[in-house]
C-alpha cells in the first residue's frame, strides 16, 4: 500500500522512496467562487532510472466528492499548471508522489491557489501547397506571394512543403542546397517580417559540415530557428544528406512550435519529444501523403498539427486538431487551408486515466510517461 503523508503548502517536502509508492497531500484550499487554479512546485530528483514522480491537483465538490484530477506540467525542475475548474469545485489539494525506484525527490515551494482560468489564445494556423516555377528565386517569390495572401486571411502561422525552395530545381544536391544567408531565404525572412506572421519553409540547407534536410522558421522579428530532420530514409542517407541530432520546440509570438519533417511522422518519439519540450503546435513539411501516422501524432500528444505535401497528393494541406481529426484541408492541386485554434484549450477527455471526470490528455500523457525504462 502507498505511504500517505500530509504537508503544508509553501514548505519543502522530501519523499524518500522504495520500490513502492509514497504520496503526500496538502491541506485543502478553498475555491471561493473562482473558475480556475494555479499550481507550481520546484523539483529535484535522485530517483533511479525506473523511478517516477508526479504532481496532481484534485478538486472536490461541496459534498466532498472528487470532481477533477489534473497533472502539473513537468517542465524541467519547475512543474506548473494554470487550468480551468469544473463549476462544482469547492476545494483543492495538491498531491505529490514518487516511487518505483530507490532515491529521493525534493519538492520545494509547493503552491496552489484558486484564480481566474486561463484566457483564450486564438491562433489561425495554415498551410499552403504551391506549383513551384523551378528556381530558387522563383520558388521564394511564389512562397512570398502566398505569405501576403495568408496575411490577408489573418493567418498567424503558415507552413510550406518539404524542400519547398528546391522543388523542380535541377542540379546536384550540392547545387540545389542553400546556405542560411542565401538570397532566397532572405526574401522569405523579409516576407515573414512584413506580414507579421510565422513562416515554416522546407529547404535543403548547405552547412559547413554538410547538407541537411531542414525547415527554417521565420517570424515578425526575423530568424526564429532551424530544424534539421533527424530520421532520414535510406535514399536520403545514400544521397549524402546528414541527419540532425536534436528535437526542440521554438518559442514564437504565436505559441511554442515543434517541427518534424516527412518520414519522422512514422516515429512517435519525435512528436513526443517536441511535446515534452512544451510544443503547443506541430508543423510537418513533407513530400508524401501519410494521413494515418500524421493523425496519430496529433492524437498521441493532444496537439494541433499542420501537414503540407506536394500538390499532386490527394490532400496536399491537412490540419489536424488535437484529437487527430481533420479540421481543414485542401484538395489535389495548389491551395491554402487554415483553421483557428485555442492554444489554451484544455478540454478534458472522458476517463483518460484519472477517473470518470477525465483530464487534459496532453498533460496526462507527459506526466505519466516513464522515460527511464
């Protein structure tokens, strides 16, 4: 049976574990008519690889029945959550737990209080599939024109296809690849700045150590980052491309964005790592039509996703909602699709591990995943 302790908010708590489970529950906090809550705790762990620790907020109604259980988001050593409360909530407690591996977990400055819920953060996300003219400059101009059209439609984040700047461009891989300071990329950087939106552009990147299959992210302030495809199919490896070695989400004015490229849709850990790094939206420039893996990556991680492939595919642009359902798409040929999403949406899924009242799947999936096994 788990060992259960009581603790006071604001005080340091140390849980020394055994192969079993050790839990600590705070003194209750009154909701006082508020519709949301904030929780935070700083965490230091020396658990063995098999160990696991987590933090939960539990709400009870006026009769004492549980009406909500929600995980804090494990963000490095600072775990936190700002979420909505069910209308029946009357009191809250913070539960801290550790177990399944020898060691100890130090929880510092645990805090929990009722407050207004997070406000909506509406972002219009879109993708564009183009008939490219077949030169670096011409392809860049086609994308820049699409950026202007997206701006007129109120799009905040726009994704292009994989290798967009090389589409229909002839020559060797080295000749087709572009350095980060290439005029074509300058054109698109300037287009994103002028439009005030975030633009994801697929491009073979010629770097000092070789050529990568990359996605450049530009924003209202210019460069936001570059993602290099980590999972290369055999034909790309044999062609001489180098794999990237890092998955990281990037902060933008319109949310924290994670990018993956084409074949990486088939590797669940790519999207999982981006989700764990705090991605609020996935972008996937691709060449091939892989609807089932793409939809699964959205559903796996409760993340909206924009997928853009070539114009001759059945649905060149697909936007998936956080359940993996199609929210918008184009049909064969060039076109643009967009959809409005709320980055602060924390809709609870029924049951979802914690009980019949359900929980927000993204936090549940991240908090319950045991990384060390």
